[in-house]
């Protein structure tokens, strides 16, 4: 990579979240979001990984990912979306709400911070977790 193209890359925020099983504190789900600061904060999901058991069998979900909205008016702040859940109905699927609660999240900071989070989902079950505010080089 040339010095010119390297300087074209700038540090931009991402949000990485991992949620744990209640019983054994084993990772269950991982999310990664690009955080774009335009007229409002926009969270674009890059991946969702489901981890199954101590062997960490990984089931990576493929795009397209749902749209997420950010609500900082409450305490904790929340990322809200809807996911498609496959079922045995005639339609074959239905949508369900999903939310990530972000405790003490500071989206304006460039510092790497870890903070408590919680997943609210009927499909994945409510799970405790932790998120990290990170900066990465991206276009």
C-alpha cells in the first residue's frame, strides 16, 4: 500500500459487542457495527456470529443485515431493529424486535472503552454482555 493511499484511510469508530450465556459465561453472540457520524449516528451491522458451546462452533450470519436505529433518550441507550426468524408457519418466517442496551456508551469519544450491554431478544433470549468502542482504519 502506498503512503498516499494509506493517508487516505482515516480512523473511524466501530462498536464490537459480545453476549454471554447466563449459565457458564461462555460467549454466545458477537456483533460488529461501523458507526457513522453524519447528521445522526448510524450503526451498520458488519457481522453476527453465533457461538455454540465450549468448542466455539461458529455460525456466521450472512448479509443483508437489518437496519438499526439508535435511541440515546433513555438510560441505557438502545440500538433497535427487527430480525427475520424462520418458523413452521405457512409464510416460513416472521419478524421479531431485537435491541442492544448500551450502558454508559460514549459514542463521541475516540478512546477505546469497554462497557456493559444487554441483548433483548425473544429469539436469542435476553443475554448479558459487553461492548467495546474501538477505532479502525477504513475508507
